[in-house]
């Protein structure tokens, strides 16, 4: 029975990742540094947020006056509606409140709001939060939460990763400003990449390297315990359409000749030239810091480039992932060619989906490279 429970837990989608206070503070500071009035007079909605546990709610409530917020709204999913069923026990904060309902505590979501000083202590902070049960379970797709979305100016949260596509579409549909967290792989989603390409969304201030550490309530999926708290490292990033200064810092780069002579990467250093794709009119640049500053053609770069992307310096023209970029794509492989490439490389029958990637010749064999964005310098370089 124990093994069965463990397997069920691992197979469930665990979306209960709680963002650390200092990570929120560091990220939001970048927007305030760029524009001190970014939150002034605004209504901020924190959906999917478990207000009693959430550092998002604590952070914005504690800084309500400093940011000049008009209203703070925080909502949560009902315990019974979550994909991952962890042991649930209502907090003493809820149980000791006269409106506590033993049925609604698991079946209904909650809403916390903050607008003014309710305690009479002369300041507006976390102690002034007011709450009640939602009519429904707190699903962001419900009319109840959509109404709150439409009221808000800015949406900020760490949404369930399993629902990221739907959640982002929900935000974009309402044409709101947002700061959200997503898995790094979301960059390649067909619903997400065009937003990067069209500069309707970009990476937040926090660097991508190393992933992010979250508190987790899933006892079966812990990476380490930090100060007595169960933590999970997740390959994730901040995504936003609010401007910040790091976004406009150009990369300092070497010329192609300098990279080939001095690069710290063995894949580049002392090579005769950068590899060219067999199926794209572009060169392959496997490391962001190896982008040559004097090459004016199209370059394939890792998706982690978006962490350093400045729209004044570069233009994103596409992605080597099943995109029919006829301006740059030079070849479509036949099924026979894909099968032959697989057999040549692995010595057995199979199909190598060469059309889903940039392809280079290595050791006389056709080889797919990792996911690549196609970019070029925005202006003519020297």
C-alpha cells in the first residue's frame, strides 16, 4: 500500500510550489528601479495563490503603502480542486475566524483583499487583509475570477505549471500587465514563442541559471531541506510585459575571429569557422557569449539567450522547431533521408526528425542540434 501511495503521488502533477520571499523582492525591485511609479494607483491581482501561505500576498501587503497600491486581491484554489492531493489542514487563522466553514474550507477557494487600514493602527499592511470564501473553487477560468481579472491592472503569480498555457492565454486575453513564473521549456510552446518574437513578453530580471528554489508541500518530492523547510529546485523563470533595466543592457561580445581564437568553449575555440546549418541559412552559435559581434546574418542560439536579450541589439526571427521559416529554411528532409540519418548515426532502424531542428554535418553525419532561436543583429555591426 505504501508503494502504491508513493507511485500515485509521483504521478500526480505537483503544482504546489511556493515562491520564496526574497526571490519576489529581488524581481519586483527591478521594475521599481526602472519605474518607481509602476504600481502607483494600481489594482494587483494574485490568483492561484493560497493567500495564507503565499509570500506574494505577504510581500505586496507589507509594501502596500510604499508602492502606492489602490487595491490588492489574492485568491486561492480549493484544496479539493488541486491536482496533487496533499494532506490538508486549515490554518488557525481560518479556524478561529467566525466565518469558518468546515465544508467550504475544502470545497471553495478564498479571496483576500486589502484596500485600507482596518485595524486603526495608522498604516495599511498585512494585518489589514480581509477575507471570505469564494462562491466557487477559485479556478481562474471561472466567471468569478475572470471578473477579478478584468478589475485588475496587473496580474502577478506563480501559476500551476501544468496549466501554464491556459493561464497565459487567460492573461493575454484580458490585455493586462503581468509578472508570472513559468517553466523554462514554455519558451518553445507555439502559444508562447510568438509573444517573445513580437516583444509582447520577455524574460524578467532574475537570471535563468540554476533554476529557482521553491517550498514544496509534497513530501515525496524534496530536493533538500533548508532551515527546516522542504525545498524543490525547478527549471523556471520570470516572464513579464513590464519593463526593467536589465532588458536594455546590450551584450558585450567579441568578433568572430576573436571567438575562434580566444573563446572559453572548446566547441568554438581554434575551429576554422562556426558550423553552418544544412537546412537553414544560418550559423550555429551554441553559447550566448559566443555570438559574434561582426556577423550580420542569421544565427541559431540557445533558448537561454532570452535571459540576455536586448530588443535594441537583436531581432528574433524564428525558432528551429518545426517552423516553416521559408525566408531562412533551405531544405525539407524526406522520410527516407530522416531514416537514413538515424541509421547512419545509431546503427539501427528508426526515424530522425531532422525537420524539427537545425541540422549540421559532424563527422560526416547529419546531426540535430539542441533547440535554437534564430536571431540577427538589429543594426549593422562594425
